[in-house]
C-alpha cells in the first residue's frame, strides 16, 4: 500500500539530479503541482519523459531542470512549440537541451516493454525516419513473418508522476479519461507518485476510467485543483519574455 504523504517532501525524496522522470497527463490531469516542486528544488540534468512537450514541460525546461527531453510532439498556441522550449533549442538558454523524439505509440511500446521486463518493444514500421535520428529506435525482422518492424528500447523511469481525480484509502487510484500514457508510465517506473484531488472511502466508477492498484504505487499526495494555473495561451504570453518568465520563476520560492 502506498504512503499518503506531503507533496514537497516526497518530490524531494524521489526526484534526484540526473534522474529519468516521466510526467504524463494532459489538461487538468497534468501534474503541474509536482512539476513546480521539482523547480523549487532546483533539480538539474533530468531526463524528462513527457509525451507532449507543452506548458508543463516548458516550465521545467525554462527553469534549467532538463538536460534531455523524451517526447512525441511539441504543443503550443498557434501550432508552435512553447517559448522556453524554443529558446533552449535556438539560444541554449538557460542551458542546451537534448531531444529524443518518438511517436506516441512508440513511447507506449517503450513503457510497455519496461513494465513487462523486456529489453525492447515492437510496433509496425510506419516508414518514419526517426530510427536514423534516435539511438533508442531501430528495426528488426519478425522471425515468424519476415516483416520488418520497428523496435524501441524499453523505458523505465526512475520515477513516474501523474495526477488523478481520486484515490481510495486502500491506495488504489482511478485514472479518468483521457488516460493518455499515465497507466503505462506508472507500470514501467521504478517508483510512482500520484497526486490526487481527493481521497475517498470508495472510488466512484466512471466510464472509461482505469483503476491502478495501490501495489504499483510508491506514494500518493493530495493536491486540490488550482484553477488559476497559467496554461496554453496564458502560459505562452507569460513565458515568451525572459524577464516575465524569470519573475514568475522567482515567485515560486523555495520547497514548501
């Protein structure tokens, strides 16, 4: 059964410099509060895995926490990558950023391979040239059909952090739709932290939801929803200017 803990303390314990950290989930199911604690701890040289490089990933990149980013797509207003992401790539500010790009199905296969204890996962080769640019992707010939398929190295994060609506008092967590890659990332990880809106006596079944048994989790932290969090267009406006972004960063303060 996972421990129910205070967020800042558990982030400080689980997320260390140089760790591989998966942060999955979109919209109000993205683990923003945990990401902010990582920034407050000033963690460095992280290998961050996030299927969508969005406003959440942009915070970590702009704060200098990320040495390399594993992602499937960059998502910002106007179909452009978010501003701190662009600044890191084009001007190496606040530090150079290494990229490892995959498709979303390939990331799912990488998580799945790690969860199954396998060295790599396979998926149908779509003709992408990513294998020529990404060391963790290659091709193999199926021993049964002779068909060439894509092979991707297993990806086992040191810690996965996701957000969910509810956990029950036994430590089970319900992942509501859209589930994204939250489930796969949790099962693949060496440690898993889930932040939740609330802890309830019994989970309320929801259409399409998935329950992750507490046996797969390390810790749960209660983080009430925060409606004033700058995201999407609001974040792009704030983060487009280095001075405004730096002021926002300073406003986060020290670990709570």
